[in-house]
């Protein structure tokens, strides 16, 4: 019998205690503590493999402790200073180790898993260069508040400080990145440091790092594993009734309220729609909030910010109250200073940029329904008609930009075709670059789809590793990576990882032979175009050489068939699509 953790409040559903298997619960079942939907739960533990006490090592104990706390995946590259941990992974059938081609990919994969599930995956590398190669992916997790466990080997304890080969000051290196950063210096720390590391990652939504010296990994050791249940604080949080009443009064007195939903509102689409209907408010999202509701819904007006919709911009400008839920207030989202009600689980996010009328700290899963019951119902047909007209004008503008007879192919047309053909529950990963603009601006997310990107760090190279993780996490769902030639080429060796582990990801590469976003930024800042051109590559041929499927698309009339062929394939596919960065609109 298994246990499942609510990634919002940490409630544990124990099949043995409840007498009903989690998978047999109805799909509309919700967490009895915080009201979150069933799909936010992650499985914690199953039956463990038995290893003889005489054979157990510190590494075995640490891996068993990770399994108990629900760690299912570890990504990395084996090496001299991590071999004891790698061997413990070999012996444990409750955790899966995936070899990648670069440590940056391992860290990105762990970060993507945290964003997808709210739970922890780990990345494992050697001391020195392996550890330093994790930095970009771990910073992505740090800035997007994704829980991650980083494990690094280290030289033997007696060599620390002597300038041994591959020794660096790992503690100082990881300190700015991590919410927890410790080294295992005795076997008795094996379970406690793993437990504390995972607790910090989950509760502080960040990166935990454990450095494990080479000699201690192999020491014989046996001890009791610390149970997950009863060892993690309940995070079911609601503000006081007085604050909720104050917020309700402000909303009732507003004439033109606008809801802005960020990543922190994910999973609360139905509650958002109920709130919007009751107060007659449009729903606008941040980029990372795309998909919180079906974007064809009449109350949805697009994303806000530098690549947002004209409808969203006008409605926010004319609003007299913003209700901002789970937003990080990125400068790219461009939320203006207005009268504001803000909802966030992190108290430090309240009034991050501007003073607020009322700040409500807690879970949006609990706050939105409670607040909705306190509000007066209103109907403003004139406001509804304005929303309808603004959205229709935005849709017409997007349609005007699409042309099917241009070569190279317009990026807007590429997104339109993908929009029409992707599954309603597809997982879509997006790289940073010009391709990111077009997805944010032109792709219409469905509520059952998932979108992953490098948000606050904005790192190129995220899309492919995130797709690998997504396919592992959702093996029965369509996983699509939308990338550019700049971002893909940074991590392209790990297309071989998809082939090796038979992960049928679909990579759609917008090939403009240019760092297209940088070219546009040079233009905006009135610099001459310089050093943004990229050497072209036969990416389709590369995919074939790796053992996957490669498809080249040079003309618009080839795109439909190429997308169909890619989506039907059971193998990893790369579709290399010629486009043009100068055909901006």
C-alpha cells in the first residue's frame, strides 16, 4: 500500500489507513485539508528492496532515505568521487537513475520536475567540474522556486583543503544558490542530512545541496530510516476572516476589477472562473500562468507584459482594482502600480513591488473559494461586451499576421499549426529565445495542457531537458519541446538521452540561423546587428544519426504533414523548420 503527498499543504493520503487505493478515488476528489485537486498529489513510497545489513553502506542508507521521502528520479553522470552513491542507485529498484550527457541537463531536468510536480528530484555529479556545471540549472530552480536536491561527490575527507585533484570549495560555491547546504562528515549524519535537505527544499521551495566525500560513501553502515509521515509541517494556510472581509469589501466597491493569475494559481482554474463570473472580471495571466484556464474561455483576455495581448494591456490600464494571485511580479510581466489585492503563499511576495490594499497570505486553493463566497454577485453587460470586443480584436490581429505562402515560414504560422494539432493534455516545454515570444503571444493553452519554461532566470537550453523530464513524469502524454537553433544547440547532445531511454519527445526547432531575440533587441536599442548569426547545422540529420527521427521543413506546405508524422511517431523526433527572424510581424 502506497502513500501520496499533497504538494500544496503536505497532507499524506495513506492507502492502508483509508482503505481505498488513491487511483480509485474519483477524479473530482480534492485534498480534505487544502481543497487542492487530485492531480497535485505525488506518490511517496512503495515496497523497498531488501539489502543485507552486512552489505549496506552510507550511500545505501542515504538512497533509502530519499526513497522514503518520495524521490523517484536522479539525473547525472557517474564519476570518480560519486561511485559509491552510483552503486547504491544500481542496487535500489525504487529509484531510477538517468545518465545524461552534461550536468547542466541534469540540473535542468531536476528543476523541471520540481515545477511540474511540486516534489523533489535529484541531480548527482562529481566534485569540481561536475559540481560547477550544475550551477545554471540550479539557479533556474532557485529563481522559479522549484524544489531540487543536488548531490555532489567530494574528495576524501583527509584530502579536503590540500588542493587535491578536482577539489573546490563546494560549500562556498553552492551557498548563494541553496536554502540548505551541508557536507556529510560522519556516517551518523546519513539520514538526518537527507531528511533536512528534502524538508528545506519542499518547505522553502528551493535547492538543497549535500556534498558527500568519497571515502564516507563506502563506509559500512546500517540504521533506521526516518519516516516521511509526521515529519513535514502542514502548510494549509488561510488568512483571518477580517482580512478576507476587507478584501471582499474592496472588490465589491470596485467597478472594473481585473484578475491576474500567475504560476502560483496553477490548478485553480475552476475556482478562478467562479470568482470571475461572480464579480464580472476578466482573467489575465502571466507567461508562466498560461494554461491556468482554457484560453478560449470568454473571460480569458491573454497574457500581460512585453509579449502579451492588446486586450490584456488595455483592460489592466483601465482597471480600478487588480486581484493578483501567485505572481512573482517579473519585470517582463509589467504589472503596473494600481489599487491591488494580492494573494500569495509566500509572505515576502506580498507588496514585492508596490503597496497593496490587502495582502492575503496562504494557499490560493483555499483562499479563492472562501473569498468568492463573501463577494456580492454582479452583472455588468457593458463591461462584458467590452471584454468580448477587445478579445476579438486581438484574435483578428493575430490572424492577420499569419501567412501560409511565405518562405522561410512565418513563426506565427508554425504556432498556429501546433495549436491545431497538439493533444489537449500535451506537456509543452519552451526554450528561451524568439520562439518563446511566439508561444507566449500566439499559442492558446488548454487547461489540461502544461507549460514549462525557464521563468526568472530566462536560460537558453531549458526546453530539451524539461521535455525529457516531462516524458518520464507523464509517459502516456504527448510531450513537445518548442525551441530555436540557439537554445537547442546548447544542449543538443542530450537528444541522445531521449533515444537511449526511448523517450518519444517531439522537438519542433524554429531554425532562423540567428540569435533572433538578440537581433531584435539590438535593433530596438539602435545597435547595428553584430555576432547574432549562427552557423547552420543539419539538425534533422543529427537527430537521425542519434537514432531518432529527423524531419526537415523548408516550405509552409510541408509543415502539416511533418507535424502529423512527428506526433504519430513512437520515437524521439526533431522537426527542423526554416523560419526568418526578420519576418517579425
